[in-house]
C-alpha cells in the first residue's frame, strides 16, 4: 500500500500537463498509489476560497472504486477569517483530513506573525498541517509546536535544499514529520532521513501533478529501506497521522 501525503489537483501556471482533475488519478493508477491527500492548485496559488470549493466538488465526484483521494483545506495566512470558515465547512465531512499552508505564494515566511496565527488556527481545528518548507527556517516550526502541544506538522519537501536542517529539526520534536518530495534529488537524502528521524515521523509524498511520482519512488528505492522502514514511510505513518483507513483488499 502507498499513501501520498503531498499531491495536488487542478491547473497550474506552468507549461506542463498538470491541469486535468483526472490526471492525478491516472498517475496514482500508473504507479500503484492507493491513497493521495491533495490540495487545489488554485487555492494554493490564487484564490483559496474558490479553490477549496472546487476541490470539494472534485472529491465528491471521485469514482467509488480504484484510488482514493482525500483533501487538504488550503489556508492562506493573510486571511484567517476565510480560513476559519473553510475549516468549519469542509473538515466535518470526512474527505478533508488536514490543512495545506504555503509560504511563497502568500509571501509569509515560517516565522511570520501571520504564519504563527494560521498554525494556531490549525491547532484549534485538531488536524495535521502540511507546510511548505524551503530553507533553514524550517526550524521556526519548532517554536510553533512548542506553543501548541497538540499540533502536528509535516515539513513538506523536508526543507528543500536545506533538507539536512529539516531532518535535524524533526529529531528535536516527535510532532514534526518530514516528507522529502522535491525536484532536488540528492543521492542518499531519504537514507539520511531514515537513519536519523524516528521511524514514525517519515512520510511519502510526490508533489504530483507537478512532479511525476517516479521521482519520489526512485528516491525511496535509492534509500534501500528495510521492510519496516518501507511500510512506515509508504503508508503506515500517514494512515496513523491522518486517520486514513487501511484497505485490506
């Protein structure tokens, strides 16, 4: 079984075939990904309210058989009123299991006041958040976790080019998870994380449909995980963190 905790749906502004809602499902079938948690590209990059609404409609129309998609409610740190309304609207339905927060598009760094307030809102909602991390400021997440003892955060991209910093930060807090999908495929990156981060805190993500899942699957293969490491990274940790039921057939 494979659970992808970092995927997307909808068109991007890049000159790539990343727009069709069903493309994500096609990629999941191609690579044997059973479950993906997705955010709406529109919500991340442009209009959070419209994007979250569109994603709810897409998830409701997903076929009942085959791969299963769950959603992230995207939160823009600069509009907490809209964030609170969308969390109240979508989380109770069961198809949205967490929050996605980007830093670059809303121009709010991990240490900004707006970001801290947004993550406080997530803590109140009681769900995990996938946070875009791209640099050594991944350490700022520890301050937020310290302030909110029930909060659980996923460092998306594991800090990007500062992935060693992402690993070091996760070692310091059991509620900080790392997800290493990235266009930067440094050799040994996943192995480095598996050797240092507690086994329950490493997750699998692809960044589909922006990046083909083959990239992340290749990084896992490069790490040569043992059976327990593979099981925990590819699905068990995500299942426990997001409360996703495991399919037995």
